[in-house]
């Protein structure tokens, strides 16, 4: 349940006073009108040519004006939703995104989690683990890092610096779209430690002393590298105060589809004549995150989590907080109510002749029926 906040709560204190003042003025207005009608002339003749006003008939108008005033004052008070992290403060963070580009990252776990053009759905791989990793980086993480630096690293049997840390996200997007593909790293297999080592070296070479440093690792688990070298990488990250966020990709074991040069489905990847299955190794990924005193997040294809990336990437002191303003909603309702009250005041001059004609015909019909009954 959301709890509303107000930027200018003093206006709320004025609501009961203003409503009482309007109610008093409304009553004085109705009372003055009725007194004027009594002083104008003989009541029978005045009632014939002017509309009689009663307190009860004017209550809907009173309610409308009271609600209108309350909406305006609530809007002026500036209602907001609770403050939420919006983005990381400019210049406070450097991030290296490390991507596993081994064969297993071509498994299409996310084919049903992402909407694709129906005309392209059956041509070429879609919804792969690597696709979803790029999607999360582009559409969720990068908007949180505006005016901060981001670099890219890929790895298979060895690590490769795909893009040095930069705040030029146009360049980063170009690299993501054109160069970040499965297999674009040296060697074979999946040596996670080599990817982390390249990211650490990038921070050593381009790191800013005034920026917090984070490695975001996208992988489905598994490591063909030397465990001793991985332990050295973790020790070095801890010594350099580099935080590690491990993003687990994929779900239950599935085969990896293969495609021909025209993008048509050509079967499944096989090892020694047997269709190979690949699933996420969460046990290894969580152990890695714990060893590095980092954080583990699983992008489960069955139910993608809703993650507040500014909070995940940076500490509370480095996050820009933004209110979600709601003043436009009561203000919009006030404009609609003004229009309705205006229509109430104008419908008689505009359509009164129709009402009078209907009443006249009804009166004539009734008088004719009465004469016929007397005959």
C-alpha cells in the first residue's frame, strides 16, 4: 500500500477553513437571493416569471464547489509517491559489464519472455541468454548510469576487452549491437576467471579514484578455468574494493538450437552424437558472489524479477532520489468539475426553450383532456 507524501502540506491545513468559508458564502448567497425575490413584488407573479430557489435544490452545486476547492488545494499541496531511487549520481560510478559468450549462452530460454515481430520469429536465434543479458544492460542498467562510465568485456577460454570504460553510451550501444555476439572472445570453453581478470585490469588502467567500481557479470554458470586463479581474482577485487554483481542467466536444462546461413532452424547442438542440454548452475554463481562479498540476481525466464538497478549498483549515498509527482491528477479532476458546473449553469439558457415547449404541450394536452371529460 503506497503512502502519499506532500511537498507543501500547509495547503492541506487550509482545506477545512476554505470549505467552511465557501459553505457560509453559499448560504448567504441563497438567502440573499430569496430575500430579493420576496422584496421584488407579489410572490405569485414573481414565481411565474422567475425560478423559485430552495436550499435543497442548491445542495448539489454546493457539493460540486466544495469538491472543486478541495481538489485545487490538494493539488497545490503537491502529492507525491514515496521517494524512489532514480539513477546513480553523475560521475560516481564505473561499471564493467562482463559477458559469458560461450555456446551455452545461445540457449533460447527467453524466447517467450520477449516480444518479437511475428514475421521474424522463426528466422534465426531469438530470446537467447545473451540476448536477454544485452536487453537488461541496454534498457535497465544503462538508464540508471546516465553520465557515469560503462565498459564491456567478453570471455570464453580467455577474456577480451570489448569496450573501455566511457560515458559515451551511443558508442556502447553500437558495440552491443554489432560486436557483442556469442563466440566473440578467444579460445573455447568458459573461463570465467579470465573475464573477471580483464575487467580488473581495465579498472587498474582507467579507474577513477573518485568513483565506486562495480563488475556486473552475466553468466549461466560453469567455469573451465583454474580455481586457484579465480581465487586470486576474488582476492584482488576485494583488495581494490571492486563490488561484484552476478547475474544468473537461464533456467532448466534445454538444448541449444542451431541455424543455417539463411537463419533457418537446423537442429540442436550435439556432442558425440547426443543432443547437449544446458541449464543454469546457480550453485556455482551464488558461491562466487558470496566469496566476493557481492550480490547474486537470477533472471528467471519463467518470472523475470523487477529490480531497482540504481540501488543494486550503488550505495545509498550515490543514488539520486526522485519523487513521483501526482499533482496533475487532482488538478485534472478539478478542470473536469469546472466544466460540469459550467454546463449546469448554462443548460437553462441554452435548452430552456425546449423544456418550456414540452411543458406547454403537456399543459395543452391536459386541458383538452379535461374539457373532453366534462363533455
